[in-house]
């Protein structure tokens, strides 16, 4: 094991494909009644906590509007609608440890008065359907814990829904889902001891510390993948002693695309004991990135997960010691809030990483392959290179041709 991951959040958007017209392949992944098909499908260790939600974080805006029975989603095949009962079936079939209930959430703008009323009514109806589905599930022996959403609107706009949570669903709800930190103040008094999962867009570790101070317990952290895709090695440490002689705030990470690391044989982070830092150095990872070798991003991801694991371990120690407030203030002074700007081309962009702009937009990924038919004649006329041939000799006979994307 190269990481110490203890939980994983998976979204049904990734796996729905052509459902409900065609049964998603993940449903039929081999497993016993005591096991989760989804856990085996994503090759997650048995003792790790598996969380299933309807939408990825951050969600990609969809052109369609929410209906009384469905929410708009983005699948691997394009935009679609996820029906409440189809999501209930997914929870029954996949048997996650924690199931996040669907919520009628607007992204990018605030709802009007009438829409706010419908948001509470729809969310309550969907929550009731999921509770019933979990109770009546006979697909396996595992029972999913249910996390109910607190809508990102004022408490006064979702009074009926919050009252239902407190009075009707209290015994069925094991945790709460927040879409903005301010929703902490809308939590009913009798539900304040439940764990809280924040699905907001966490942009940096400062946001994490702000959410922790507000009372959030669990997080999804998109900036880990974003940093890795950008070729950035995270370097921040919570509780570290700042050298006052520096006179400036430190960066949150290193941009390993930079040529300044081409001959740097030091680890990605000093005193880091992750697999990448113990076995490799900055120069090697910089070479892998520039050669577009996937191993470069794999090593960065292992390192970045390790940094986050150490970050939260230090946070937990500070909370236990009663020093979290002081350490949080020091961290804010030690590190700038923005990650290094992306300077290199990361792995291939997936469809959910950018907003659809309609027809006629340029391709997001450069052409990776080309036809070799135009080289057949030249190669046929060429003699086989000698064992001592170098790159220049190979290029002359067409064996090492540089592909000009603009040609």
C-alpha cells in the first residue's frame, strides 16, 4: 500500500452510462451478498469507507432543469436526467457504506421564492424514497447509512423540510450533506451531533481549515486531483514552524514542469516519506512530465495524497491538544492561498472538466496519433539502421520523425 486512504467518495454520474434503458455494467460486477459490487469495481480495499453520491464535485452545470422526480447530470455519454427511483436502485444494487440523498440544488445562482419552496418539497420526497429503498433492500446483507442534504438556502426558506428532518426522519438519518459552509447554521438543534460532509468546492487548504472551524467533519477535496493534473507537488505542512527570517509566505506547492527542477535530485518535499519521495526525486518527475509519461502523474498523486494525510493527522492532533485556533492562524500567515499557475499540459482532459460551449469549439486535447501511411514508401526504401545508429541517423530514415501538430 502506497497511501493510507480510509474512505472514497464515488458518484453515480461515473457509472450510470445508458441506464435505465440498459443495465449499468457495475451492477453485475462479481461480489457476494456481504460485499459491495462498487467497492470491488473500483478496487477499493475492504476496510475503506465507500460513499456514493449522485453528482461529482464540483458538478458541471447542465442545460436541463430539475424536475419533481429527477436531477440533471453529466454522464460519460453526455447530459442526462437521473430519476429518483433509479438512484434508489443504484444504492440498493451497489450497497455503499454511506449513501448521499439527492438534493434539489441550484449551482451558480440563487433560487426565487417559489423555486426555494419546491426545492424543500422535492428533496423531502426524494429522501423519503431513499429511506424506504434502504429499509426494503434485499439485494445484499449490507445496509447503507443515509446522509441527508441541507439545502444551500436560508433556514427560513426550507423550514418545512428541516422540520421533517427533525421530526419524521431523525431515526433514519446518520449524517448531513452541506453544499456551503453557511448551512451549518441551518442544522436543526436535535441534529447538530450528526457528522457533516461538505460538498463545496474546496480551492485550497485554507478553505478546509475554515470549514473545520465552522464544524464540518468530512470533505471532498477536488484540488488534490487538480494539483496533480497541473504537475504540482503539494508542499504545505500544518503546524510547521515558520522561519521568520524568510520574510514572505511560502507556496502551497511546486510546479514540476519548471526547468529549474531538471537537475534537482532532492525529494519532492523535504522529510516526506511517501513512495515518490523515498524512491525518486524532482528531476525524475520533471522528466516524466515533459515526456508525457503517465508515471509522472501517478507519482505526484501518491505524494499529494500523502501530504493531505499528514495535513489532517496534524489537524487532529491540534484539536486534541486545544491548539487548532492558533495553528490555523499561523498556517494562514505561512502560506499563500493560491496554487502555482499551471504551465504545462496535463493528462487528457475529460468531458466533465470543462463547460460545454456548443458546436464548433476547438478540440480540448491535441491529436495523439496520426496515420503512418505517408511514411510507408520512405521506410520501404530505407535500410535497417545499424546497432550503433543514434537519434540523428534514425530521423534521417524516418524512424524518429517529430510530429508537428500544426502540419
